[in-house]
């Protein structure tokens, strides 16, 4: 049996996608209020779990079940191009799932539960019969949870070895909702292939103009809620910083809405950067509160 080259394996696992959950995991660590002293090995293992394991698993699963769509949208990907021959795409997805669960189990029951939940969503997102990605409302929700909320929860749980504080859960949930809009913009690159293969992404369902407007609202409103939460928690400087970052996004959104298809990828490299910086600012806002500070 032919075997894939290491370069094809790395491309299948898409390291560029690991940043978002690894960043969210780091936000969870920061927001926990716990000192990292003596915990660096656990933190490092958690970052590996969030990115190179769970997120990479989701990429392998998605590419395997999307191989027919990718043959239209992106035929140079490892599976449709033949560089990942036979059923190797499926074998990698299954192996990475088991490896992810083994590492999560070593980190404790809360982390195992979170990883199991994320992996189940990853398979449900791409695999039949549910194949959540066939509808942008459900598919984008699953990805947003796995990319932002779940790793944030996991980072905080790793540090506390227990259920994170409710304020952490609130921020993780709000940034997960906002990430739904980011996922919508990510779907703009595959409108033609999605239309031809029956995948009802939001750009397909709503049209690109309405989908872009919807994405902007979904990204902005949770950040307004974050600002209000930080003010209620007596963190005015952090609230002001998140508000300024949101203002920068609103300026960029004007250019996005003027040409959604041309600017969707551009916005994901500019406005989304401001979004994730705001996540870290919010995480630092919680840190002194959970250390017993002001």
C-alpha cells in the first residue's frame, strides 16, 4: 500500500489552523488567576492538546469527508491530489482522535471531558449522517465552540483542576458566539463548491452581502457584552481597551461590507487579529479578580 509523504501529513493537519484554539487555551490559563509556576509541563501538554492534537484531528476528519468538495474547491489538497493515498486520510483522523483522548486523560477528568466533547463535535461536523457543516447555522456553531470556548474552558480547568469560575465561562461563551461570525467569513472562499455540492453555508443561504452583514453583527455584539461585563466587574481599563479594539474592527468592517467576497479573507487577517487580542485583554481582566484582587 502506498504511504503518504510527511509533507502531505503535515499539510493535512493544517498547522496554520492550530493558532486559534491554542490562543484560546492560553486565554483560559491567564484568566484562571492561577500561578503558572510549576505548571509549565501541564500547560505545554494542554497547548499541544488544543492545537496539534484536537484541532489537527478536526482538520483530518474534515478533509477526509470533504474530499469530493475539495476536488472542486481546492484540488491541490493532499487527499484529492492523491498525495494522501487510499484511506490514509481516515486512518490519520482515527489515530489522532485516540492520541488526543490519551493525552487528555492524562491531564485529568475535566480536560478529558472537554476533549471528548470537542472530538465528538469534530466528527459530527464533517461525517455523515449528521454532517453539521451542511448547514452553516449548526456547523459554524460547532466550530466556534471548539475553536474558542472549549479550549478557553480547558485552559482554565487545567490550572484549577476543577470547574472554572462562572465569569470565565461567560467570557468563553461570548467569544464563542462572536467566532460564529468569523467562521461565516471563512466560508466565502468556497461558495461555488458548496453550492454545487449542496452545502448550505451562510453565504450560500443568505447571499454574500447579507451573510457578511450578519457576520459583522455576530462578531460585534458579543464584544459589546464583554465590555459591559468588564465594567460590571470593575475592570474599566480593560473594558476600554476591548472597546477600542472593537472600534478598530468596526472601521475595518466598513471595507468588508463594501466588497464582502473580495475582503473576507483580508478581514480574517486584520479584524480577527483585533478580536483575538481583545480575548487576551479580557482574560487578563479576570486574573486579579480570581486571585482575590480588586
